């Protein structure tokens, strides 16, 4: 289990609150356990797995917020008399299950060596 202190201090995260952390951390840890069952996963350093869990927890939190309509993405901006338009996050990011799976694997792969071939 990755603690919230590690998420804040070492990973330098900030998009997940302390109240939300147990849920998102658990979902990310479950996903990492799944990767370990189906792929060859190795950690290049001692904090790699914890960093991967933090990155995946951030992504899972983003997907949850986007699906709930929070966290709009700026779609246009003007400087003269200051105008900003927000698009729904669903328009800017692939929120399909396949898109989410691809992003979670990318997040884990930033910190872990994940081999998907035959060993």
C-alpha cells in the first residue's frame, strides 16, 4: 500500500485529496497486480512500483472527474477583454474503457519495465 504522504512528498501529486486517496490507490494497486499477472513487470529502482501506483491513481482520479463532468478543459481563449471557453473533458480525452486501459498502462510504463512478449 502506498501512503498519501509518499504521493504528496515523493511523487509530488496534488490532484487527489487525502479522503479520495484510499479508493484511487486501491484501484491503481489492483491494476498493477493485474499487470504483474499477465506481463513480466520489473522495477528499475526501489520506489518504481509506488511511483507507478501514484501515476495510475492520478489517471483514475482524472477519469472519474471527467466522467462526472468536472474538470473542464480549455477549448478556446481570448486575451482582449479576457474570454475563456471550457470544453467537457470527455471531448478532449478518450474516456472509453480501451482509452483508459491504454493510459493506465502508459502511466505504469513510465516507472516500470513492462514486457508483453514471451519470456
